[in-house]
C-alpha cells in the first residue's frame, strides 16, 4: 500500500499570499489530521477530519482552514500568510475514528514565507 | 487537558549502550501513549503505543516502553544503541475525548557515538 502523500513537498510564498496544501491518505483510511511543526513551538495540532467532518480543531487563527473530500483526501488552506507560518506541515491518516488507531504520517510540506 | 514533558532535549549515548528517553504525561482521563521517531526531512514513524492491557509495550527496532500510572511516565528504552537510532524522538498522548488529536512533547534528539 502506498503511504501518505503530501503535495507539494516544498513551497515558498510571500507575506499576504495564501496557500493550499494537499494530503492523500493511505487507501481506505478515513481520518486525516494536520499538524504544524516548528523549531520554537514543536508539533501542534491543527485539525482532524473524519468522513468529511471536522471533529477537532487546535488553537490556530481562522486563517487556517481545511476540508476533506469524499475520497478522504484533505486540503488545508492558510490565507494572508505571515512570516510565523513558516513550518513543516504534517498530515497523518488513520483507518477509523478510534483514537487508538495508528496514525501514519506523510513526509510533510515545508512552507517558507518570505 | 493533556500534556507531555520529555526530559532532556538532547541525549547522547555510545553505540551498544542503553538508550533511555524519558516521558511524563498529564491527563485527567485514561491516556493513550505513543512514541514516534523522526529522521531528518521525513515524517513521523510510530515506534510503539500503549492503549490498554499490558503495561510493557514492545515496538519496532528493539524499542520498548513501560506505562507506569503511579509515576505518570512512559519512558522509552533500548538495550543496545545502534548508529541508525540517531534521530529525534517524540512522545505523544491522546484520550478518548480528543478525536484525532495527539499532544506531543518537545522531542528528544538522540545522538549515537561510535
């Protein structure tokens, strides 16, 4: 089975722009979670989707949004980019809604905001 | 609320020596605990997890961890370090009330000296 894929792998944007990141979960997985990883703040939870419904959301401003499609693929969007949004954005998928299911992480999208 | 504290942001051991990475958690409800490894420019890979049952959990690559409720700890050990174990390790916690959301520690970078 193919793993979790994230596109693009690298992205450079300027302040004020918006960006969309994509995550394709492992085939058959229905839950997708997003995390932001920075040297200063570590790994922080953004949001989680299961069957196209957002079930949980972290403490991020409204500029960060996401969605999940019927095929379980997910996108996250960041509008009005700020320098502090530079980070590695990780997506993880799991098979079901059970919190004990293993989360499989993708390689991440590294976003640089200039 | 849940939180994780990893004691020691950097741990250095000699090849063949015992690896001990410390993790303490805080949770008001029964926790589920995880250890992940991250290699440079990659996503996270699950090493092992504790959900219920046996408190000594064995994972991949010879790692194991013991859930000690009385000490609120979930330390990761490996009897004999290998050069390939050099990476960053993250402890994480989730609960039944946090669908899809794991709270991560700040990570511990393991260096293995020849």
